[in-house]
C-alpha cells in the first residue's frame, strides 16, 4: 500500500448518505421553474449544482476491483462478472445523456483477496458503520498495491457473489464526509457491489446514479415488507432497476446537464398554453422541448414529458405524456418525485410491470387530465408528423 494508510482514519465517519450539506454554484439552470437546491439529501433542486458530486458530462473512467475472501473460492471469473455490468451500464448512460456522457471501465483481471472472512464483515442492507468501515478499509488496503486510483473518477468494489457472508441486498454507494486518499487522489465515494450472478438488470445504472447526486425514488415500507414502487413505478431507474421504462426523468436530465434550458419550457401565464413535446428518449435533442414545467410552490413543480418506446424506454408499457410532481425539499427515499396516474381505475402489463397501476399513467391522445391538488390541466391533442406530442397546458 503506497499512500492510503494515513487517510483511512476518515472511515470512522462513513455514512451511507452524503454528509455534505448545502449547494455549491456551478453552471446553474436559470428561470422561474428551476427549483432551488435545498439541504435535503440528493435534493431535486436544479438551480445550482452540489460540487461535492462529480457531474456526468464528457468522459469518465471507472475501475472495477474484484474482492474474494479466505472462506470461499470464487466460482465466477472477473471477466464474467464484468460482462454482467458492462458495456450495458455504459450504453444506458450514453443513451440517457444523448451522448453527452461516456462512462468507461477498467476491470481488474484477477481476484484480490480480503484479509478476513466474508462473514466477519456482517454485510447487510442496513450495514453497521463499524463493519462497513472495516470492509472498506481492508478493500482499499488490499487493492492499493494493484490499482493506481489516481487514474479513475469512480471506484466499484465487487465482492465474490458466492461467498457465504455476501448479501445481494447490500449493494449501495457509500459516501464519506472526508474523502479517502490513495495514490495522490481523493476518493469521495465508492460503489460496493454484492449482487448475485447474474445480477438484477440495470442495478449498476441505479447505483451509479447516486454517484451523480440522484435520489432513491422508491418507497421503502417501514418493516421492509410490502410495495416499494408506489411513488414512480416503472418510470426512472432510480425508482426500480426492473422498470419497463427506466430512462431518467426529464427533470433528472435537466439537473445533470443533458438537457439545456432551451429544451425546457416553463409554463407561467394563466390560461392555456400549447406546446410540442419531443419524445424524451429519442436521440439527439438538438432542438425542441423535452420537458415542460409548471411551478406550483416554493419547492414544488409539476413536470410533463413524452415517454415512448425508444432508447432506454424500448420496453415501455404505455406511451403518452407522463405527468409527475417534483419537490426539492424532500430527501432521497422520501418521495421527492411522484408520478400522477391519469388512469387511476386501471392498470397494465401486470406480468411485467413493477407497479401495474402506474404502468398506464401517461395521458394519451384525446385525453385530458387535471393534476390533483392543483389548477393544472393537461390535454394531449395529438402527434405531429415528426412524432412530437401536441399538448395544451392550462393553469389558473
């Protein structure tokens, strides 16, 4: 180990959520519909960027380190585990960002053995801080002689999925209030991967989203049992990696810098406003509106976007104009985004959807929907020759 030792004391302050509060100004989005960032964890505010997180633009490089344990002999080669996640994750982000972000990966070719048994780290979803600290301290120490961390923007630690102490439910991003230091570079967060082989689809796309300050959009029942997908259903991978329409919401694409302010229409004037929404997942949004926003409060807005069977949404259940609420003051996991169901009495794709009641949530051609609790009415009038959705938005 070269330079990591002195900084490992920072591990006592590990947290599964970021401890960096408060926004930092960097390339802010402007306009009356750009909600201000709050101190909420992974706030959905877009008026500033929290520079404690990297922004997914241009090219970034990740290292994937495979960790074995003395109490188990790996049954799967690192090359096979790499194929579980890449190039699928890179393709997901390239499509979602319209080519504005490229994530490459350097998988290490061999297993690196941890100093203690897999069971000794007590790996589980709600991981005790002491055990989590020990795991990451040992992982960094074991990997440092083999990896030059200064070459990478992102670190994935992948555990042997067949080791007896590995719990697939424990996969997550771990953030540090003070970064680790190795090879002359700060490591602010790592993705700890404990997935079975083969893993849940899109699971790494979900976890990588946290690296870029995106929140969990699922609802976690108090006892861990029950329905997890009541907030957004299939819509956005930050809700469920199993979703039929897992592309990021237009709001997230705006937040991350993949949509410019000129591709977002802010509906302000009282009365009807007619606009055309280009399909969110269609490639290369050089022109046209991909997201429409109505400000409904100091920290809340209603957003509209057209979701169609293209790109990451190729398996979408029902096409149409999706309407959802965004609240910038609500923390990750608390429901910062909620999809409105324009067909509350029906469902769709019962055998494939994670939440069939929301699978047919979009407003379809010829339909009108009044957003509950607001004076916002959405009428989808039709589609133009290029595939855009003509929508009339009426506010009181």
